[in-house]
């Protein structure tokens, strides 16, 4: 089982500071097996825990409103960094960093790093090792660059699924990027957002993969989705009620643009974007203004094509398909 740093001392200080009697606990799916270990702290302090069983996809998906309805004094949100969102009760973010040193995996992958000026990117679980990796690269003759955090990220070099700003901030200075972490969505997004190649190294499995910006299969799939949607007449615009995902302003603009193009469009408000419920509406196509990963990760579960907002503009002839634009959050789009 994977290990995580669960910041027990910080949790104890937080509970004492607010004299909490009842605490809401919010966990992403990967940390839920750790619940017995997490609960031990509350038992020892005599604090009543209430587990939020709904989704916990990121720092954008806070359960503070639910916690307040349950009479909780505070919320402890595990697995993500603070995005700076306002909450209705005191909230502690336990980032659950992974104590997995990526040095060996990265050294093994260095022969694949065929460029010298390297941008370093990772997720919050591995951010503690960022400067160690930079020093490792210098020792091997590389020149590392760490970008400043984007609009929603907390740390330099930190990627989010809706914010690739740290990669873009150094894109003009580097020949490519080294990503260390799990999963392929983040390095794929960095490659598409910057047009630079990315070497993705998984410190857990010690595997590596080169990701090129001309990602043929991905672009072919997305172009096919846009073509299918272009043949439709009825569009549903998905708006999430999750506190850090509500882009109602963007959704209303998209409705106007679709109607101006002769389509019909309706806003669909929901907390959890479930294909089973959306498929009942029998729309010809959907546009997702909620989490940017949904159109990619869940594409096969929907009964119709699901577009990102940038892809919708491509379909309407307002922008070009290439270079491909990732869907990222901006302040003007948020409600």
C-alpha cells in the first residue's frame, strides 16, 4: 500500500486552535483506505469525525457546505493543496505528500532526456522533491527551470488538471519538460499547453514515457468528437455546483454563441457529473464547463460527444483546432 504523509501534528494543532468538537473529513478515493489511520487522531483527541462520502476530486471540490449542515466545527480536506477558495468554516488542507524519492527513477530515465534546458513539473504529492531533482539534473549537466505557480496552483512547478501555468511560464526558456509523478493527464496537458516534449517519470513504478506535443491519437480523437458535435442541434452546457468549478459566466456566454449559430442550448446544473443522468436528456452534444478532465477521462461513458469550451469555439469557427488549447480556469469565467 502506498505511503502518504498525513500531517498528524498539523491536524492536532488545527483541532486545538478551533476547539473542535465535530470535524468533517474529506478524502479522495486514493486515500480512503487510510481512513482507520486518519481516524485514530480524532479518537485520541475526543473529537467526533463525520466522513463526507461524496466526491473529492481536487481542491476545487470542497465539502465545507455539507460539513456546516452536519453541524461540524471544521473541515479537514485531504489530498490536495489550498487553491485560495473561500470556505464557510475553518478548513485545513492536508496535502498527503508521498515520501517516495524519485531520484533513482529519474537517473534511470536520463538517457531519454535528449535536451539540456529542462522545465521541471510535478503534482503536489511529489512537490517536496522538486529542488532535489533540480540539483540532480545540474549534477548531470542539465539546466533545470522551475516555473512560477499558475492562477490556481500553490507552489512553483505544481501542475493542476485545470492549470498548466507553471509550465507555460518557463516554456520559452526550455527545450522540453521533465514531469515526475503518477498518471499521464498532467504531462499530456503540459505538452499540449506548451508545444514542448515531456519526459514523464513515475517514481512509484520507476517507469518512464516520452510524450510529444504532436500527440496524434489524442488529437485525432478530439477532432472526431468535434466533428460529431458539429452535426448536432441540441446542446447541453454542464455547470458544476462544486465551489471551485462553477463557471456559470462561461456557460452563459457559450449558450449565447451556440444560439447565435442556430443551435439550441440549455444550461444543466449538477454537482456530480454523471453520464447516466445526462444521457436521459438525449442531447446531441454536451459542453463541459466543470472539471476539464471529464471530456477526456469519461468520454466513453456518455451517449453523445462531450466538448471542452475551447473545442466548442473550434466547432463554431471562432478559433483553430491547432495548436490545441487545453481548458484552463480563468477568474472571469468563474461565478
